[in-house]
C-alpha cells in the first residue's frame, strides 16, 4: 500500500488514463478529483451495497528470504563505506 502526502492541486497518475487530484480539505476530510474513463467502475469504500466489494483489499508483499535480506544489508553497508571514504577525501 502506498501512502502519499499531497498539496492542493498535486496529483497522482495511475496507469495511462487515470489521474487523482487532491483538491484540498481541512481536518480529517479531503477532496479528491478522479479523472478516469467512463467505463471504469469507481466506488467509495463506505457506501458500496455489495458486501464482497467492502472487504479489505490490502495484499501485503510476500516476505523476502533471509538470504536476500543479508544481501541488502551487505549492499547498504558497502554504500555507506564508500560515502565515508569519499567524505574523508574531501
């Protein structure tokens, strides 16, 4: 799931033909403008009469292996070492 902070007038493109524009708001309420093809079904989560569509649709990413996690840590460590070495030369 992606969480964004947008200022009034900023937008997010979804694919080639959907644009969601933040139109402003106050407190806990915000206004969105959705520009999408007419044949696209768009519904609000709290007023869809079909209970199947109201289910939580969040699907977490599968966990990565321990081996992959160690490789990522190694890459990050190496990058930090490079920055430290270049910082000392400057």
